[in-house]
C-alpha cells in the first residue's frame, strides 16, 4: 500500500480522500492556491504546498506544478478527485513518466471516454444500447439535416468534448438547425478547445440513472448498484438518490450487466460511472465518467462499500473487496448539494464570508463539507459548500430525515440552495418519484411557492438555532436579513 498520496483537488472532495488516507495510515499531501490558503483541506492534510494564483489554470490545472510537488513531497500516487484534472489524460501520462501512480484509469481510456462520439462508437461496438444518432461528427448543416431526418425531430446538438451539458441545444424543426449548430460549436470551442459537435435523438422526459463501477487490475469488474440523478438544472445535478425509485431486481441486473460490459470492453480499471438515460422502459448509454462522482456517498450509504478506499487499493494493485453477489442494497439514501447560490435568482453564485455555520447531525445523517464558521467562499471555483447525505430504511423515511436535517442546517452570510431542497422534499411530484431531467423547469413556479412556505414554517426553529452561536447584537440583524429574503421571495413568486 502507498505510504503517501497527493490529492490534486480542493474543498470537500480533498477532505473526503484525506479521511480515507488517514484511516488507511497513508500520509496525505495537499496542494492549494493563494485563494485557499485558509481552507480546511489544506489544514487537514499531513503536508500542504502552495501552487500559485487563484486562477485554476495557474494552480489546480497546472500539471507541472502538481507533479513537482508530488516529487518534492515523495508522494507515490496522485488522487485527482472530481473536476479539474480528474479526466485529463495528460495527467496520467505525466504520472507514468515520473513513476507516480494515478488513482484512476489509464490515459487512453480517459481520452476515449472523454469524447462523446468515440465513446458511443465503442459502446455500440460492445453491444451497449446507445441513443440513435451521435456516432459521427457534423461538418455542415446538410449532414445535420440528414441525420435529424433519420432519427426524427426533436434532436439535440451536443459538443463531443466536455460535459455538464455546456452548449447543448434542443432543435424541434429544421429551421433551427443552423443557429443551434453555430451556437454549440462556438461554446464548445470556447470551453473545451474543440468545436466538434454531433446530432442525437432527443429523448423526452428521461430519467438519469447511473451505475457505479469498480474494476481492478486483475480482470475483475463489478457494479456497486445504481443512483438516480434526474433532479437537475442546466444539466447540473442538484439531488441524487440510491437506489432509483423505479429500480427492480430485474432492471438492475440488466442495466448493471450493460455497465459492466461497457467497462470491460475498454479495459477499464479503478472507480467509474456509466450513465444511462431511461424512458418508456428503454435505457441508453449516455456517457462514462472516469473518476469518482460527487454523489458517491449515497452508494456508500446503501451498500457499505467505501469507494475511495477501494480506489486506493485498486491503484496499489490489490483485488476488489468483493464479488458481484456480495453487493446488496439496503435502505434508501438521498444527497442534496448545498451550494452558495441564490435559488430565487436562477441559482446565481453567491460567494462570500460565512458568518454562522451549524451542520445537522443525528442518526443516518452525513455531511461532507470543506467550510467552517468565518470561512470565505472564493469566487474562483465551484460554488459547492457541502453535500448533505441521509439514509433511511425506506425512501419515505429518507425524505423525512432529509427534511429534518435541512431544518437543522444553518449557514449565514451567503445565500444557499437549502430553501430549494426544503421545497423539493415537500413537493408531491418528487415524493411520488415522478422524476425526469426537466423536473425543475416543469415545476418551477410550484417549487418557488413551496420555498416561501417552507422558509416561513422553519423561521422560528432557525431563529432559535442561530441564537446558539451568534452574539446577541447580531441576532436582530440576522432576523432582518431573513425577513428581507422572505420578502424578496414573495415578490418573485407574485411576479
């Protein structure tokens, strides 16, 4: 096993990996930018090294700096977490050159699965169901029109590189094609340096279901159950749960086998996620994420498998912890992403100083966070504050537990998505598990109305909790701030 591992990331995922290292008696090495000099993860690590300016390009995306720190510190492996360099094949190549182990798959696999066009071709060849269209780059409008006619409108114009739905455009008729292609090409070139786009059949009201994969270097591959990630805004996940509410033993076996087939066909190793869209009884390959996922804790909650420890063990050459027949799902888990965003202002980022922080606890509650009281959330990176995870024996109990945990969660100084999550937990469509990827847009007005009701209902409890750590002179100011926030929400609801 490794004696020292460098974590090439920041925030809650850096701490998550460091916790696994500490339990495995592995020393952890942090790299941090100037903006993160007071961050919790830099203080939690056994060693920490400054790697420069706040800009990601000059810090967390600078491979040379990270390799230099790994060599200087004597780290035997690098764990990239998610985001930043986690799906950058060049990091793997540089690690190999310097005799450092990358905790992840090979650079070849990362590169192949990083291209949506290439990955779909490989999956189709492996016999994994794929969405009609999308196996060829589109060079001109004539080709796009021909493909759209074959698969049938509506279609989606997608960028082959990147992720997160960036630049994606839905087209309902041929007259919209030119503008959609030009827009997607422009956005793709700007964000990924690759303007390649393709046409794919638009699946209406799909569910987003993914399977966690573990594969060692001895030829063993298993899936560690499923997750549903249909609650999104602008193709960014907000709430995840495991198992999917629609999952049956038969469907899990079928989709899980497809996920294993996908991983084996490309020689995949370490942890990864095969994502599918599901609609009207059919499922299709969407993409493969060649890293640990943000939402991995809910899988850990229902299966008992520590996915980060498994990543480290696999990278060190060990065999998988268990066989497929030893993986079972127990109970139900839900994760809410708590972001520094204003849900009443189209989820606009809201970085700033946290002047009061109290995380929830109790049976079945887990908080993965990288912040603390008086910490200033920098504007340079993702707006995530924490991940709130709960477990219950049933989905109904998990929802009730999440409601309780959210009511205990106090974050002052910045606006957060907590009111949105409270609203979702009382939304009857969500409680009925009538989920799809356009849920937030479809029920936008209802969600906003629920936010106001929930805020009003929880105001007294929140005021009591705030008074436990706020100096008395600040209580009045905080109460005024809460009232102003509620007034704003009323105005927007009425508008």
